[in-house]
C-alpha cells in the first residue's frame, strides 16, 4: 500500500514538473515573440524617423528663403517673449 502512495506521489511530481516545463517553454516563446515585435517596431520607427529627416532636409533646401525668414521670425518672437517675461519680474 505504501508503495502505491509513493508511486502516485512520484507520478504527481513528474506531472507537475512536466506542466512547469511546458509553462516555462510557453513563457519563453512569448518573450521571444515580444522581443521580435519590439525589434521590428524599433527598426520601423528608426526608418520612419530617417525618412522624415531626409524629407525635411530636402524641403528646407528647396525653400531656403522661407526657411530663413521663418527662423528669423521665430527668433524675434522668442526673444520678445523672454524679454517681456524678464521685464515682468
């Protein structure tokens, strides 16, 4: 009788170990899939940022006078705001 209890306990332990092994494998697969998704998203984001930067550079080079005028206006506006804020204190 005690041998059957020991055998059943050993079977339960073996089954539990098998289930733990399957769970560990499933978690490892999920993590691996997640890492792959993150890598693809990062690569896609980097490619999109590079394309945006290239497009912006080309647009600035095509419209040079407008770029200079806009930059000057932004600088004057920022300077006026900073001066006005300094004067208020």
